[in-house]
C-alpha cells in the first residue's frame, strides 16, 4: 500500500472531513479539493435569500471510506427553503447545498469494499458511519460519529448525524447540488440502482421517499384511519400515498396554495379513486380546527354516530418558520422563539383522543404557546419523527416500491427537469409557490445525466 493509502487508512480512526470538500470559496478548500484543479458547477449559499450557481473545485477522496460521485441527478427539497431563508443556523457564505443526489461512482477510497468506479448509486442524505451503536440499529440519522456541532449538542442535548449540504449545524458537508460530490462512508450511505430503474425514479430515495415513508411508519396508520396532512409539497403528497397504501380511508389536506391542493387530490385520486379526499385552504378557512371537525362530524359521510369528531392521525409536513398570527411573527422577529406552535396546536386539537401526531417538517429550536394541556389530558401521541434514518429504508423502498413500479416518482411528483445552471431559480420559484411554474419537485440534470425517462418531463429552462 502506498503512502497516500496509508494516510487514508489512518483517517479511518477519526470523523470524516466536512464541508471543506468541494466548497466554492478557494480559501476554504484545504485538503478537500482534487489536486488536478478541475472545476465543476455547484449551487452555493450567498446569504439570506440568495443562492447562486458558481464554479467550485472538484472534490476528492479524503478519508479511506470516501467515494466521489459524478452527479447525474439532484433536486431541490422543500427543506432547502429553510436554508435559503437562513432559518437553519451555522450556514456560511460559499457552502454548497443539496442533500438529495445520485450518480456514477467516480473514485473510491482504499477502505471502500462494496462499491467500485462505474457503479450507479443513490446517496442518502444521512452521513452515518455504519458501525456505531445507533447505525447498528439502522438508526443512521442518530449516528454520533459524523457531526461534531457543539452548538447542536448544547441546544438539543444530543446530535443528529452529519448531513449532506445542510450547514455546519449538521457537520458542514458539501452538498450534492453540484456536478461532483464526496460521500463519506460511501458503502454505508449509498445504495446501488438496479438495472431498469430510471434516475427520475431512483433519485428521491435519497430523502423524499424515505422521509415520508418513515413518518407514516413511525407514526402509524391503521386500516380505515382518517388522516390529516398539513403541507402538500412532495412530502405531504407522499405521506398521502403511503397512508393510502396502508389502508387509510380518507385524507384531509391542509395548505394555503390552491394549485398544490388541487395537484395533491388529482394525483392521488388517479391511482386510488375510492379514497375520499377533502381539501382545506386555510386562506379561506381561517379556523382549520373547526373545519376539520365539521368535515369529520359523527354520523355524516358514513361515520359512526358514536365516533368523536376529528382525525385519527395528523401529519406535519410544512415547518415551524411560517407564522400565521402577528403575535408569533413578532416573537420570531424578536428572537423569543425560532418556530411557531400554530400548526402543532391545530394538529393536536384536530385529533381525537389517543390519536397520533407525527412531526417531520423542519423545526429548528424553540416555540411558545404550545397546547401541552390538550396533549396530556387527551392522551395525544405526539411524535417527533426526526430526520429519517436512511439506512433503515433505502433498500426496502427501492426494492419493494420503486424497482417493482408500485410507486413511480416521475409520474407522481416530478413536474420539471432543469439544467443545473437554473437550480438557483428553482429555489426562488419554490419559495414563492409560484403559480407560473407550479414546481412540486424538479429533476436537476448535469452534463452526465441520461436522457429523460419515459413519462418524465422534458428539459426546460426556468426564467
């Protein structure tokens, strides 16, 4: 073994290097950039409400178990909107964003045993070591080896795993909204894509598919349940899909963007015409709780006379930064809270006694005016689903749902295919829920991407 390989083997004893690999700012490159000096396109954070496609140095293998992927597909997640807004702390100018990506293995470290150059893989957004106590339980999002944020440890009493492209609060790793990306612990954090599975279907196993699957499985949906979903972006849409597949009899979707509500209903009814779907636009129905109780009133729509009004299960798929009332807006501006409790309270108060509430929308810190009395007195199961443990679900979702064609992301929620040069514009359109573009989920193509798959949208430019 040569000296370089020995150095990499020694690095196996310490946590992997973070966002230095592939960062746009040359002064911060250090050991993370390829010595060839080759450049790539990458989406970087420039400050609050500003992202930009810039040239960055191509990343290289730093630690023995690293791989570098030539990206053939990435995307913009709804949770990236929190980064754009600066709602996630410890972002630095020049950080490369993006936690959902796939591609072809371009190089591997000497400690990689399951993957080789040329393999087609999807990278999970978790960076788990694959070996610690939590990873051995397949709870990779709680890996304690890949995120050294002292601030997170102080705020939360513990840490999540490191995450691709999601600030130094989660380890400071460069993200996949780029032409190349370094994946630490490549064997643990990637799955191979089976022959015949299109990129536009496989890519979203990196986050959207497993996050929504985990939320439904972790919170639990039983046969015949009435399910409420707050926020109907891609996660809310998929939560609806998984809930139906688990036997939910009825969905009630809550959002303020009518075209997203309409899309949710149209897409799910296409495959499941017998499921009842109601829409609640909270711009029209200011009292969401009252509207849900009205829609689920005992003795109506086939419901038993003895059943209490309300939901069996409520899913939060939005986030805590979107305050409705002036009181919460002022408290957030004043720094008295980081997240509003309004949606959480709506969910608790809309759910029947001993019902279940699952939270997967991003909440960063603290909230005020939380209805803990209703939670306790009525026995509501309030579940922080956490960041989804990708190691637990990636193979299962790939093999049982994507490879079999039971779920086809390219037809269900991929609305756009855009070149990487336009990815910054995707951010702005998604942030505003643009009526012009109506983006649910985009497939971001690079020069290495395959042609569009059958049934997937063609390449378009975003203004």
